[in-house]
């Protein structure tokens, strides 16, 4: 496992240049909502399979409604997107914040079991574990 991995919050708000900087300097990013406005960068994220950990419940409260969140679109396009929590004590109602994210995503976006497995697989691929551990 690497000592440090740079996985910044990028593309949640602000200028899209933050996404470009994140793409150039990090292993993966958190949020990436504004990536939907920059198709060229979206394509680069796709080509490199750079991880995008998204927190729809947090974003629903702060930036973008759940129905307008681009996660299902990113998933359909083949981007390496996963579900994550952001400030679970602030945005979640249960003790199992990540399960809450998965449950609500499945219900609201009508995700298939295959979609859910892909989100979970992407989460493992985005983890900081060595390939030997991740791929076993």
C-alpha cells in the first residue's frame, strides 16, 4: 500500500480547471460532478479509467439534486465511478452510511444488480491496495 495517495475533492463546485489539475496530479478524485460539463476531460477520465468516488446524498444536500446527479450517466459511459460517503454524520440517517448510499442509488436510479456489482468492483479498483491484493 502506498504511504500517501492524492485523491482530492474535485469538480464538486468551482472552476473546471480544478478537474484538470486533479486529472494530472492524482490517482483518483472525489465528486467529479462538473465533469459532465467538459466532454474532453470526461473522455480522458474514461481512457485512463481514473477513479471518481461520488457521494450523491451529500451532493443532493449541497449542490445538485439526486435526479440530476451524473453518476448513472458516468456508469453507463464506462467511467470508473464508485459510491462513497462524505460527512456521514451530517448527510446520512443510518449507522451504515455506505449501505445507505447503495440502497438509495439502486432505488432512485433503478440500477440493476450488474450495475451495483460494477460500482462495488470500481470501489475495490480505486482502493489504495496493491494489485496483488485488489485482484485476488
